[in-house]
């Protein structure tokens, strides 16, 4: 099904008002109200067919006050963050989720976003070098962590670490596409460091982003997946499987950064959201979903703040 310039999608959202689009697997979150892209120029980039990973939801006509392109590992954390920001400011937020590399390419070609929350600081830096951002607005908001996740029914011994991938019972291993997804780069690096990559590379199933990677394992299309900790601890997954963290020494740091885009129609509000990311309550939400927040920001939290759930 192709999205035309004046076509909207009407489906019931099963969980958290979350829409997942396949093709490029861009997904869209609507914490309260969500608007669709109105330009047919970008509809093909946004993804054509709908999937039912967490259900699909309706897209309302009308313009959002702030349009954000966000890495897929932020899907559940930003469910909370966006809702809090909307409540505090009264402004409408539109969030599109996908792989950082795909968003980088879309932004280079003029995709109409105000902010880009990337899972790799390198992409905002490249956009800044190309003159496509507001100078000096790159903000490293968190670092991501990689985990190995299996469904509860799996008998795989996760205590073996990545060596567990050599188990004959493992037929398919899901990772994000390393060509444009930072967690995919991390997964390949970790498997190479542990000396298992060459032995299992033919079993790899590539997700277009880390959310689709998680979907592969949850749906049974892969026995095990290397996914973001932020997804593994989210309500939709934490009771459905087990995970073990991959040692940080095994892969390059997943330094995540946001930047305000030069094309933004509301730079003042975009800057307000970046400041909101540093507030103690927002930091607490990010840590609850397994993100490591910069020390200078985390240090602003109140002493009695609830510790992250890990």
C-alpha cells in the first residue's frame, strides 16, 4: 500500500500508540497526537507497508509543532519523554523512528525534520560539516548498550556470552544492518572480537533498524538477537525474554547525539527540547531504559531520584 500526499492510515494501535512502517522500517510514535508527512516526495522514504509488531495506529491530519527523526533504540524511552514534553509545553510532537543511517540520507535529501536524534554521533557531525544543521547544537545525550536477547522458551545458555551463538540449535541470528545501523556495527565488531563472526556469519538476519531486529527474534524468525538494552528492558520485551549485556570492550562506544537541523521551522522549540533532555526527570527516564547519560548531565539529578531499573 502506497501513501499518497493526501492519504491517511486508519488502524487501531494495539500498544503505546506505536506505528511501525516496513520497507525502510521507519516507525512513528504518537504519545498523544501525531501528524503524517504531507509531502509525497518523502512518502516512499517513510515506508510503505504496515507491520504488526506492536500494532499500528492512526495518523491524524494537521501539522506538528516539532518533527523529530529518532534512532529506533529510542522508541520506548521517547514514548515517555515525548509525552512529558508535550504535557509540559503544550506543543505537538511528531516522532519518526528508523535507522540513523537511513535518516542521515533522508535529511541530506531534504526530509522535513526539526531535530535528529542519532544513535551515532558521526551522522550529526557529517550533517554539520555539510551545513545542514544549526551550528553548535550537537548534543551527546546518551550512550547505548548492546545485549544478546532470547525468548523465554529458549534453552540457550547466555552465560557463555557470544560463544553461545555457536550452539547448533541456533539457526538464525538477528542483528541490525551494519551498513546504516550503529547497533549493527557494534554487533559485528563484538562477534569479531570474540572470534565467532566467521563461524556464524551465514546465519545472520539483518534488520533495517534495531526495532526490526528485535521483531525478528520475538516473532520466531531468529533464535537469538543482538539488540539495544533500551529495547530489552522495555515493557514490551522484558517479560518475554532473557538477555545478557555484551561487554563494552567488545565494540566501539555507541555515542548517541542530537542536533537541530537548519531546515527546522521552530528552532526555538527544538532548542527547548534539547534543554528538556537535561532535566533530572528526563535523565531518570533515559537511565531507566538502560542508556548511559553523560556524567555532567546525570550529576544534576536529585539525590532521591529513583535509580534506573536494570
